């Protein structure tokens, strides 16, 4: 942490939120308890509930999208916000309470060490919420696929608890997948020679609301993400995107 | 050349009437600005070629003979389906482009709204 003070890196926590009015207050409370200096922005993806009001009530800056864009569009808005306001580090955290702010420091530590992306992985130590067996099988498959395509093993490629350096903020603000973006963006980052590290975190089951990937969509998810990951691996390198 | 020869008169009349109605309909859509000329162009060309084909079915016979298709009517189907595939694909490309533009606009509006509120608060 001394390092952070030395360089005085401006840090932003991006919370994409859709119908998270019930979960956000706890997350805000927990974030306030973290002894680090950072700002928060909630990207309200056109929620029909009180998500926006809850943010205002807690004095948290909120970007309310006039049309629902889905998780990718919301997160990208966060990266655009980070770029616009000159942040050095952006951390993505789900608004549903799965990601524990107590691990924020650990996730950020890898960025201080010079990595471009730091992913909070629930599978390194295997503690806490591990999600269902079928989901783990799907995640394992993506780990294998990413290893095959990039040579690097990522234990939790679907984790949405991740920090990015300034270079990746710029890259992702310019282009970001529409839905199910996590595995694809890992490959894009690795393909562009950015360095990724993982840290062990403990995740919790979501508090309320539903996951974006339901049973009926599982097959679609697998096919779409597999294709997206392969396309990202053979995509043209994004040299001008990093300017 | 039979198959077309037998039913040619009926098919031709249907084609001529159909494509003429279609042509008028398209032109009217463009006139009332409901259809952009850019997209109407494809359809105008399509309906025009239908009129042409129904008046001169020999073109179809020629295509059928060229591609070793026994029934000229099948050559007609082939042409129509290929054309439709082309048009639908073009539309998919157009939709993708629109989606990206809309996404960028939505994000921009969200960010601008936030800035505006911040400025209002700060006075």
C-alpha cells in the first residue's frame, strides 16, 4: 500500500447494476469500511426499480443509461467514465453482493506490482461459493480453451471481480463485448500482450435477484462465448486502440 | 423447356401483376419518406427485374440452360432465394452497425447526464 501512496494512483470502483436496489446498500456500507482511497461509480443499466434512488441516497455517483444495454454495455460505460475522469485503475465489482470488498486490496495489489489486469478467482483456494457443478464444468472448459489459445492458465475466467490498469481502461473504453464479456476480454488483453494475474478471493452467493445466465441460456452461452473467445484470439491486434 | 412452357402464361401474368403492384408500393413508400432511398434501391431493382423476367421469360430459360437446371421455374427460385439471402445479410450488417451506434449514443447520454447533475450540484 506504500506503493500506492507513493504513486498516488487514482482508483475507481465500477459497479454495473441492474435491479440491485436491495443489494447495493450493503455493498456501499462494506466499501466504506475498506481502508483505501478510491471513488465509486454505479452504472445503472436502466433498472425499473429504485437502483438510481438508492445510489443518490447514499451519495454515490450514478450513471443512468436511458436504454438497457446489458452487462457489457454497462461495464464499458464505466471504463469510459474512468477514462474521461483520468483514473489510473478501474475495478469492476458486481452489484449483487457476490464480490466481497474486503478483497479489494488484494485484487489491487497485482496492479501495483505492474500487472495490467488482476482477477479475483474463487477457484485458487476453493473457498466460499463455488457455484454449481455444471457451471464449474463450463468455467473449466473456458480455462482450458484460453490456455490452449493464449498459453496462460486462468482459473476463473468468468469472474467479474477484476481490476484493470490505465492501458486496459483505454482499450476497453474503445471496445468491449456486448454480453458475457469476461472470458473474451481476457483473451483480448493477452493477445495484445498485456499481463494478467489472479488472486484468490472468496465469493458469496448472490443475495437476491437472478443471474444473467439461466438454465435455458446455458447452451447459448457456451457456444457464444466459445466462438467469441476464438474470434478474440485470432482478432487483429489492437494497436490503434491503445493510443 | 416445359414446366415453364405449360404454366408460363399464368405464372407470367401473376409475376407481372405482382411485381407491378410491388413496384408502385415501393415508390409510394419512398415518396412518403417511409423508406430510405438507400434501402429502397435494392427493392426497386428487384421489382424491376421481376417485371423484366415476366415479360421476357427467355432470360430465365437461358439461365436455366446455363446452369443445367431442368425446370426454368427452379432457376427463378434460385435467383429469388439468392437475392433474398443477399438482402437479408446486408440488413444484418446494417443492424449490427446501428446497434453499435446506438450503444455508443446511450453511453454518451448517460455520461453527459451524470456530468450535468454533478455541475448542477456544484453550482
